[in-house]
């Protein structure tokens, strides 16, 4: 009987997939802390921290320690992604293997874009790309969780399916415009870093309109899901609506209080949770067969991580 590292990891596929999601959300928050503390150039170059060293030294002070600490978290993220990929291999779950591999491949890409942000002195447009890639990775992590544990369902009818995908698209617009607002605002990550030159009040209003559209579409989807008896879709849409409302409240409060650091950090966490929720809504209108999850390569999985919700 086999007893390899893959066999030992296979029963832990579900907790590792959850850890994958939490780690990708966590690094969004820690990355925000780097910017909000003005530590974006605490390590002034990349991939080294300085021209002479890969690690931060005392002369760089607290900012250097914060930026270097965030870089080290990338290795933690990579380790979790690798273990999740190996567990999916051990469980012989082909779709989970592909999704966990995609998450793993996103980590070096994310690190590379992070390096470019440092080398361009935190150009706000590149910083935006860095953040949006994190949002995409969070969504892939949610897709992995949906593969592993999600209720058996058929494809949703055309109307809720169209509303779900419109909600996802409008959510992406709102997330993007949020990065534009950030690029026009005061939290650049370093006192000498450039801003995008746009008027913060104007782009904040445009961003607010995109959020109103997102909330309206989410409400419409929730009504259609409830009236159509789509219980799983109604449940996840209701949760996303709660996240959107809370995120909107935090956004307005931080705007009127002149962007206090704690609220900006909370808003970034909300953005990551919103990305996860949007992915869950879009997936909820797609067909999903639990019995098909539990079979790979023509036979039952020895370590199935799946179960109906």
C-alpha cells in the first residue's frame, strides 16, 4: 500500500485550500499596511532589499523591517500553495489540481509585479495592477473551494445567470475604480512616490456611482434568486450584499474623515472579501455535481475532500 507524502497530504486538501484563501486575503492586508505606514520603499530596490543585501539592515529602520517582512510573507504564501497543490495531486482531483496550480503560478507573477512597483518608485498604475492581481487570485482560491465543497446544482436559468455575471463585471469595475481613487489619494507608500494626477474628489464620486450600480445589480439578483427558489444563489448573494453595504459605509466614513489609516486598511480587507463573494456568486449559477467531484481518473478518490454543503 502506498504511503507517500502525497497520500499523507491528500486528506488535508480542504484545510489547505482554506489556508490558501486566507493567505491570499492576508497578504492584501499586510501589503496595505506597507503602503499605509509609508514603508513601500523601505527596501529601496528589488529583488535585493538594498544594492548590497537581500535582507533589511538597521539603517533602514522600521520601514525597512516592515517592507522586508511583507516580502518574506510571499514565501509563506508559496509554501501554502505548494502544499495545496500536492494535496490535490494526492487526492487525484484533476480540477482542484489545476486550480491550485493556477494559484501557485500567480505567486511569482505577483512577486514580479511587486518588484516592478518598487523599481518604478511605487507608480500608482502598477500598484493598482499588483492589487487587482491579488483580487483575481482570491477569486481562484474561491473557485477551488467551490470545487471541493459546494451543493449539487444544475445551471441557473438565463435571467439569474445574466444578473450574476453582470454583478461580477460591475464588481470588477468598482474594484478597479477603487485603485484609481487610491492612486489619487495621500497614501502613496512613500513621501516621494508619484500620484496619478487625478482629482481625488472627482474619482471618488465616479467610484461611488460604480458601487451604487453594483449594489443595485446585487439586489436585483437576490430578488430573482429568492423568487425563483434558487436557495444557494440567494444565500451567497445575500452575504455579498451585506459585504457591499458594509464596504460602502466604511468607504464613505473614511472619505469624510480624511482617510484615517485604520479605516483604509479595513476597506482593503473589505475589497478582498468582496472579490471572494463576487466569485462565489458567479460560480453559484454554474452547474456543479458532487458525485462527479468524487471521481477522478475513472475511480473513486481515496481521499475525497468533497462533501455537499
